[in-house]
C-alpha cells in the first residue's frame, strides 16, 4: 500500500529431495522458474536473483565450490527469462572464499563480523 517495491531473492535448495524442499529451506532447482514468474508478477515485489547456503546433505555436501557453481548455472538460466534478476547470494562466513570463487555477487558474513550468536528458538 505504501507504493514500495521489495527486492526478493529466491532461496534455492540444492539438497531438495522428492518433496522439492531442502533441509535448510528453499525451492528445488526444478521449481525456480515457476516461483520466479510468481514473484516477478506480484505487485510490490521485484525479482532480484537467487540465493543459497551450502547444503548439509545430498550431492553437494562438503562441496561448497561445486554447489555455488551450480547456483551460478541456475542464475544464468533464470536470467534468460528475467534479465534483471542478476544478484547471486551464496555462502556465509565459513565458505566465503568458495562463494566468491564461484562468482557470487553477495555474501553473508554475520559470524565473521558479529561472532557466534545464540540460536533463535
């Protein structure tokens, strides 16, 4: 109602199983297109790109560079239909180097800056 536009990143679950959801949340790679179209078509939302965190299980467990490389490939695919969705947020403090090496445009470094914090909930 305020006329603002909120930029959104789609969280991709590279460990998504049959359910289409990963252990850490997000949509499986096969669901990116549909969700991207919904976000891009929603009033007040702007599709900015994709994000992921390193999977704890599955094909990419312990293989952060490969996981983030896969996110980059998915981002390239997404930009065919949504050219302005060029943000790629990958990695956190512990795997910052792998995220940057894979081509991430944004990283999350909370622990490196703020230290270890208590878990929520």
